[in-house]
């Protein structure tokens, strides 16, 4: 069966919309032009080449990406305004696809700041363990990837969740108890939550505060594809000397300016974080 034009708004569940596009563009069905409305974060994944296994960006390159002729991005807030209630966690795109393509989709997912962070990654040297109730001086990895609200990390839910000193956070809860009191902050959590354990209380506090800087929040927000963040690609500085204090890792507090210097950000890159 052959169509000249196909106009569609497929289901957004997982990658179902990509499977639908692929089937429409298959040679057995054929269409001259397909116009599609569906999420685009899979195409914006700046970490695709660093992930083990196949990312959606790679999986659908031949069947979808190479057929892209044009793409118009609809911000999450605008997209949600068209629905009776907000349901989207990411921006939508109006895709125009045909057999020729032509859209520069490979440059669409590049992010120079995240590349600099990954090149200096020190995650492997962290003391990462599975959570247990006896842990002291720790920060849970899953709270580095806060729940999403309208396409942006919802950091406000984490203010009373925080780091954990002697097994308790600032509200007096251990991690299991804190989860029950702050469910938004632990969305998508699993039972064996990984934690970074520090030698001292001060290091745990410094790590938590570091991830509340504008720089770290930017890195988190740009690396989110759906509601998942690969924590190992975040800006860990546990083995890096702070240029301001001369101390190594989280023995020092960290400011945005410290991160800018360590990761050699340009004026333009700093400006993009501050927008």
C-alpha cells in the first residue's frame, strides 16, 4: 500500500511513536511525506554515544532519523497547554519525514559542556554501595536525578530530602523513612538504591551542596532523556583539586565559578547555563 502523505499523532508511550514512524516509512508501505507530532528528547540525547548498549538515538537512526527533513520544536509548557491537563515531561516536535531526509540530526544532540564533564569524569573512584539502614555520611545517587515536572527537573522537592548524616537527614529520617515523606523526590526509585559514602560529615554536605549549584542542575537537566539520568556522567569532582581552595574533591565546598574553571567553560557556555 502506498500513500502520498501521512499525518499522525501516535501514542507517546515509551518508544511506540518511533515504531509507528518506522512502519510508515518502511519500503513495503511507502509514503512521499510523513508529518508527525511526538516527543523529541530521544533525538536530543547528548549522551547516546557514551551509553553502553544501544540508545534510542542509535536504534532509530536508520529507520527514523535519516528520514528527517525538518523538525520544529514545541517547548513542554506550550505543548501541555494544548491538553486538558498537563501530561508531558518533555518537549514535542513536529517531524517532517521523507525518503531523502536532510535534517542535521547529529548536531541536534551535541552539548559541549557535557562532553567536557565526561572527559574529566571521576565517578569510578567514588565509594558507591547499596543502601542499608546503617550507612553514615552518604548521598543517594537517585536524588541526583530528581523527578521531572513539565520537562524540567523538579529540584524544589529535594529541599527537605538532602544528604544523610549518621543515617539521618535534616528532618531526622533515614533514607527509607525519607522516601515515604518525599515521594516526588524518589520517583522511579528501586529497592537497592546506590549511595555515595564519604569519610566525613562535611564531605557529604559539600557534595550535596555542589549538586545544588546552577552548573550541576544544568548538567542534570540536559542529560535527562525521559525521567532517567545516568549518574556516572554527572560532574563529580571527588578526585579534582578545587582551584579556589586548593583542596581535593568534596573536602572543599564548590561554587559555580569553581566548576566553570575546572571544566574550562567558555564565556558562551557559561552564558547558556545562566539563561
